[in-house]
C-alpha cells in the first residue's frame, strides 16, 4: 500500500483538499488510488508533490510522500491539524487529461528558412529610412483620377505636345490631392508655390511651337512637381527632391494594384455593374454620334476636331503612353501620401580652418578679380573704337574670345564659394564677419565679370545677329548673376531660404525664357538689323519654328518667301490636332493662310548668309550651309 502513489499524485486534475473539506467529507483513502489504476508519469508526480507545499509529510507513516490526510486510521488527525493550502492554484479540472509525450516521440522542429532569416537580417534600405510613413489604402477617388490620367495620356499625347499636357496634368494633380488628403497632409505655402509654378511651366508648350523651350519647360515642371510632393527645403532636399518622383514608380504601382485588388474582392457585383454601364454608354455615344455626324457635315467636322484620332497602327505607342500615364499618376499619388524626406540627408561641414589659412587664398583671388576688372572698365564703357585701340581685334573676335572664359569663371566662382563655406572658420562672431566680408567682395567682383561677359555678347550680337546658342548662353549667364545676388542677400538676411530661392529663380528663368519666344526674338532682331542696312542670314532664319512667322512676315520679297517657305511646308504637311497645336503654330497658320509664301527655289541661296556668322563660327572664304 505504501508502494502506491498518493491520491494527490494520482489525480493531478483534482485540487488538494482544504481544511474544511478535510474535516467534513474526510480524506482520500490510499486504496482509492489503487482502484483508479491510472498511470501517472514521474514528472507529473514530482510536479504535483511540489505543488502541494506544506501538505506533504515526509515522516508520516505509510511511506515517503504520503500526506497526513491519507494515513489509514487517522482521518480525524487531518481535520484537527491545520494544513496550509497554496496561495493560488489554477483550476486543473477544466479539460481532459493530456499525457505528456516523451521527447523521443516528439516531432522534430521544422528547419529554419534561410530566405526568411536572410530577409530578417537584411538592413532596411536608405530609401525606406527616408520614407518613414506608410501610405493609407488608396481611395476610390484617387484610383479614378489615376485612370483618367492614363486614358488622357494614351488619347492625347500621341500627336505632340501642346495644351494636352495641361489636360493630362490636371487629373494627376487631383490624384495627388486626394492621396495627400487621405494621409492627413495639409497644403503649405511652399507646396502651393511649387505646384503653381509647375502648372505655369506647362503653359509654355501650349503657347510656343519651338521644341527647345518646350523641353526645358517640361523638365522644369516635373522638377517643381516633385518638390511640391516632397516639400524639400535644404540643399540636398532641393537637389534630390526635384528628381525624387522617380523613386516612387515601383512602390506606386504595387500600392495601386493592392487597392484595385481589395476593391474587387469587397465590391462584389458593383464592379460588373460599373463595367456594364460604361460599355453601354460608349455604345450609345458611338451609335448616335455616327448618326448625327452623317446627318450634318458641320457637326461631323466639329466631332472630328474634338475626337482624338486613334488608329490601329499606333496601338503599341498608345499602350506605352497609357502605361506611362498610369505609372506617373500612381507615383505622384504615392509620393503625396508617403513622401520621401530628402531633408533628412545632411551634409556635414568640413573641418574649420584657421583664419589665415582660409582667408589668404580668397583674398589673393579677390585681388586678381579686381585687377582684371580694372583693365576691363575701359573696354566695357568705351565701345568699338576702344576695343580696336586697346586690342587690335574686331569687336566680334574680341567678344567671342572672352565670353566663354568669363562664363566658366562665373561657374567656378560659385564652386569656390561653396567650398569656402564648407571649410570656413566658425568659432565666433569675428569669424562670421570675416567670412561674410571676404565672400561678399568676391560675389560683387564676380557680378562685374558677369556684366563684362554680357557686354561681350552684346558686341557679338550687334555684329552678327542673334542665334539660339547666343541667346541661350546669355540667359544662363544672366541667371548666374541672379544666383550671386541671392548669395549676397543670404549673407545679409540669412541662408535659410537660399536653396528654395535658387530653385525658384531657375524655374522663373525657364518660364520667362519660354514666354518671350526665343525664335520670335531672333527673327525680330534679324529684321531690325536688315532695316539698319546690315546683313541678314535667311538660310538660318528659315530653320526657325512657327513662332518666328509674325516677324518674318514683315520682310520684303523675295526675303519673306525664302524665310517662310520651309515653315509653310512643314505646317501644310503636319496633321496635328487642336489639342497638340500651340498658339504660335495656330497664329502662323492664320498668317500664311492669308498671305502664302511663294516658291523661290535656288534664288534663296543667293540672298544673305555669305558674310554672316552662325553659332559662333566665322565664314571668310566659302559659305557653309551647316
């Protein structure tokens, strides 16, 4: 009997009896344990005995591990002697008994997944650290705006660039607005500045026919749109944020696909209803539109001018434009919902140099600039005669000889200023005063160099006329002068707004460059030079865009026809719809429709060009049409 386990050990699911239970109902008999016949593993017996605490009497009769309440013939003793119960025993009779499986019968653990371990050990990318926020699920309004952008891109952008860019950009801007609203972002003043500036730049293709101002305007509009989405304000933020939209293309596509998939699973029959309604509306438009067009020729012309011309032959091109518009709109919306914080990238300043080590090279450079400017003042103010007396060169040769050097001198000066600020001494107010004084003098002297370069270009244009290259580099030099003025202002009022101010000045310069119509300005200057009894390069003028037609239309014959013949032929052969035609092209069509250019043939090669200079190359002995 003493070899049998105790009742407390044979029934682990039964809680140990309390004092009241032992006194009223009696204790378990050792024979009851033998009748149960339950095999209890030794681990459970040890666990049960240890859980009994003070109820176990190791020196009681009946064997080791027998409780006082279980000794035969001593039932009353258990009731009289106080027995402490455990402080808190969880209920153990809430379920069936589950035996413990031995270790050798247990299934081995599954092998570790090396791919999952590699994914867990992989550190987050730099881009994920810069994009801390997770965008909310894409809204239905955002999806519809993205779809409208993709459809308009496929239907309108395949025929050229014009007002259609604004039509495509409008729903893309709405998609970004809806996504930002869902993410809880608010419209800030600088965000409005970037957004309005980007839309204004897209007006250049709608106004001008020339391709090069259009290209500059479109690239600048993309940069301003990216800045509006990311909200950058530091130098790394402005430089990287202007191209940050491209980092959201892949993530935006995945985000949009998850939104479409979730809505397709949740909507049930609503998707099928929307598809059926759209198909029925399209069928009705096609059927009744065809009937009305066949009934009235005027309505047919109006419908033909408003409807995009889509053919089977350009289907791959349309599909590509659809995908491009879809990816661009999703990237725009994703950036608005979860922008990359490019401002988190910080460039640490270099080690501060001592005052003498830092200031001595810059002071020497300032003295060199001052000596050069002193010698240039007479030339800047003297004109042609002074140039001939001092150098022995013609004004054009003198201007061409130094303009490019002065342009590079301006660019390198800006680089010197950036490096000097990086290693400038910064231990106290005296160091700040020294830095501002030395760099301020350098900026002022560089502004004089900019004026000298522009004066040289003015001499060059006065001698040989204006060209696309000359007006472009003059505009760049003028913008560099504006940057120098902004640096001077930052030295006085603080450099907090300097990065954004430089970006605004660049965008404003591109916008102004497109609005003044460079091709039209070149044509006007050439006509004025001809009226001043100077040579005119007709062979160069006829390669201009339709923006030059109003100025070239004022030339006398046969110069007028020679200058407009090629432009007129290009306009007649092009079948550009209204949404891809600029205002300059439409105006040129109206002018040439009222007064068409006459074909002159080889007669045009005898007019002008022999004594002219195009794109900076002199032609002395022979005429080079290229």
